[in-house]
């Protein structure tokens, strides 16, 4: 929503059906497909199972695009994929293709802190020892640390006493698609996300979890819901002068197109909040969007309802 959409398309006239070019393929690294697949509990479990190196990991809750509100006037967050496992560990997994416009490390810090906000009830009987563990994972296309590792895991440790861990239940993980140095199954998963097909030569371990993930991806791509998502991406792109994206290239177009795939859902959220009497400022805060963007969408909604 905050970024300009660029997506390779075929221009359609008044009587033509909108179509994506045959060569246009979405990968799990694309935001729209990532969200659509991570709605599936088994897919979500397989991804986290490989990341955590826990084959028996089981999930009890799975959500996508979950909004976590902060105090009024403060920035909220929208989690790409959020889950809880059978040990009551809470996971936030983010597909972060753009690592240049902001500090992903500090973003992870903010996410981790805000994740705790809804987890403890108020009252004198509440004890911090009941605060569950949280694992925040950012999946990136580039190596933000420059050490050529596929996985960077951070926990709190004491600088003065070697080996002394704080054990506060927080873990930050950064996954790097650019590296082949790491646990082979994880590396294979990251390469599958980058180019989502089982015959991808960069997949060195065709783990059963990756095979099952591929089956789910295929099912999602064949669903009516995914067709609607693609059409939403396409139609919004045309409205914003999408033809310029043809010259700018397929890669640049896909990166921005993943953001615009959410427009129809955000409009639905705005409409529900308007019914509840909320104004544009409050809606912008709750949905973590810029006020001018929300005001424009409200105008579009009113125009559509006339």
C-alpha cells in the first residue's frame, strides 16, 4: 500500500479478460503467495519445523496478517504469519524482501517487544514467569550481516560472563536466501522459496516437508481464491499505470506487486471499521497505514457504494 506497484501485465481492453503473462510465476518469496500458503496449518508447520530443526513440532494456532495494536498514537504492527506451538511458543515469521529502506534488525526488536503486549493479562495475580517464549523470524533475499550464512540466530547473552544466557524466552532469527552455508534442509527450503519448483537445482535435500509444501503451493495456485488475488494485483496495477512496469522488469514488478495484493482485504477492513463509527485517523493507526492512503481508500469505497 505504501509502495508503488510495478507488475508485468498484459493490457486488456474493455471486452478483454485480464490475464497474467504465461511466464509470470509467483514464488513463496512473493508476499501474496507467502500469505496464501501460510494460512494452511500444515504448510506453516513444515516451514517452522525446518527453521527450528524440530521435525516433531506441532502447531495449535495459525494466523496471517494479524494486527497487534499499540497504545493510541503509537505504531502498530501487522504480522505476516503468526503461530503458537504445543509448547506455547509464539512465532512471528516475516517475508522481508526489501532490506534497504529500513533497519530490519531494529524492526525485529520492535516486533518482539510488541508481541508481548497481548500475552499477559492485567492484574496483581499476573506473573511474568508465565510470559511465553517468542521467536521472530525475518526471511530476506540479501545477507544483511555479510557473513555468508543462511541462518543467523540471536539470543540475549552476558558480555562479561562467557556462556551466561539471559534465558528471557526471546529469539530472533534472520534467514538469508543468498547463502548456501547452513543446514542443508534449511538451505533447500530457502532456495525453494526463492524459486518455487521442486526441480530447482539449488534444492539439495528434497525433504518430505518440502515436498508436502510444494503440494500445498500447487493447490493454492489452482484455487479460486488465488485467482482472485492475482486479478486484484493485476487490476490495481493497471489503475496505477502498470504498463511502465514492463520496461522496468519482471523482478522489480513482482517485488512491489506483492504489497498491492492486499488492497482488497484492506478495503474490507476499512469498511468494517467505518460501520463501527471509527474515523480515518483511528483506522490508519489500527491498520498501520499512512493517513492519506486510508483517506483515499475511503473515498474509493464511497464512490463504489454510490
